[in-house]
């Protein structure tokens, strides 16, 4: 995939999973921060989301980029993002990637993070349930030597931001955490918060190894990070339950989640030695 920034007049047309439109970038212009936004039918809020992220990155002052991955939307999400590409602060570039057809959140996050050019890469849900300003905590942890910094809705004082979710979501979440703790990994209080940041080498390494395209991908990433011995910071973040979630707890969805969870160890049964040997390989950057 060719990646470009905003300084060139040349434009590229999208192919599945490829860059829709952006411009030339050199290594010397590499941004400090990349924010990846997976989006599916987000026409009603993507404009406000981009405004808020642009304001945040503008205040940081460093060269930064936003990558929106439109995962097969059938509304005006892509058109709204394209219209904003030339309407961003001077230190911010905006790129759009598209999937046809819909592939799942995990596939979108993977695509966006692998395309990211920043020294630090964060993905956030399009609804900004976690305020983008909370990214300051994650950047700081990465700069202090952690490879991954993840937002946690479980706070040290015992508060759990997830308590505002509908009852069926809370029940599903408890069952999910129980299975994860038994089958996959322990010690991570909130695997599913959609607010995670990585150093660029860690992002490229983990996303390049990730296989799951659905919502279980977060757990897979953390499982891989543990195998690789990467340093994970868990940081309490603000979070608000925002309506409009497209997750529906149906028997079919529950089966797919259980299937993917149970497959993680099997999928990576031959990879631990490779992971440990290559987790901190400078060539991954």
C-alpha cells in the first residue's frame, strides 16, 4: 500500500483496503501521532468526531494524522470524510481507507494501524465514548517505555464505567471476561475498551500477526503481546455509554465470539518462538 500525506496534489482512487485519497510523505515528515478510527455507518457523528480530534491534535502542535477506515458503510460516512481531507489544521493530515464489503472492526483496526506513519499509534471508537483527550495518558505511558497502553474502564477506586451499559451488555461482558480469564489471559481488567495505543514497531508487529477480524481482536492482540513479552500499561480512562451501538447479542453473535475466543491459542500454537524472537526487532518499524 502506498501512503501519502497532504502536501502533494496527486490523488489516488481506492481499491478494497487501499488508500482512497491522500498525498506524498517522506520519512522526515513522519507524524508523531496517528489516530485510527474504524467506522461503519457513522454518517451521523463522524463529522463531530473529526472536529474534536482535529482540535485535540492541533493543540498538541506536533505533526499528526487521522486515519478513518470505512468498513463497507452504506451511508455517507466516506463522503463526509473525503470532504474534510483538505479542511484540517496545518499540523494534521486526514486519510481515508475503505473496505468493500464489511470485514469487521478487527480488520479495520488492523488496516489502519498498519497504514499509520506515526511514532505512536492509537485507535479509538468513532463515538468517542472515551474522550480523545484521554489519549494524553496513553502517550505518556508509551514515552515512559511501555510498548502498549490500553484504556481501562475499571478504575483503581473500584468504579467501573461499564456499569452504565444496558443489563444485557453487562451480563454478556461478565461472561466474556470469565471465559477470557480461564482460556486466554489473566490480569487484564478490561480487554475490550476501544481505546488502545502502541509504539509504531509494536503496532506493526502485533497487527501483522493478528488474524481475527471481529470484536475478539482486542483479546487476541493482548494475548500476542503477552506471548511476546511486550510491556502493557493499563490506564483508567473516562468512558460514557453512548447509544447507537451496532453490537447485538444474539445466539449467532455469542457463538461467533466463543468460537473466536477458543481459536486464539490454536491459531497461534506455532507462533510463540517467532513472537519472542521478533517482538522487539527494529526492522518492524
